[in-house]
């Protein structure tokens, strides 16, 4: 006996082959909407988007603040003091740029 599964439509108990990609039976097959394929952005594209944001959308005062040496040293010290763990969400990371210091209360 071949493996089967039940149609995903609530209150429908028709069986379909287990290997079938469409999770609905023949009656409800029109309900199937395949998910779009996820394509992660390249590091180049992320850097370009960040550059665009800093140059065009972020206000100049905030951009200068976040790129000065004092803020970089302060944020690095705070990350180290918190053992690279976010107090708000519990996220941990030692990778540069993946842990934000002031996302609880923004500087502005």
C-alpha cells in the first residue's frame, strides 16, 4: 500500500499521494498557491542598500553620529559588556554588524 496524506482543505478527508507537491485533492487543487522561491541577497547588494540608506534616507546628523569613532568604541564596549547578547530580544552574535546597540531606544 502506497503512502498517502489527507487534503489540506479543512473538513475534506480525501486522500492524495504522499509524493504529490500540491497538498490539495483533485476537488480543491485550485486552492494551491506555491510559495515564491526565496533568493538571499548577496553581500554586495546588502552593502549597496545600506550605502543608499545612509546617503539618501537617514538624516545627516544621525549618519555622522553612527559613523564617528566615539560611537563605534562605545557600541563595541557595550556589546562586550553584555556578552554580545541583546537585552531586548536575546539575540547573540559576535559578527560585525549583526547586533545593534540602540534598537530599544533609538538615538534620535
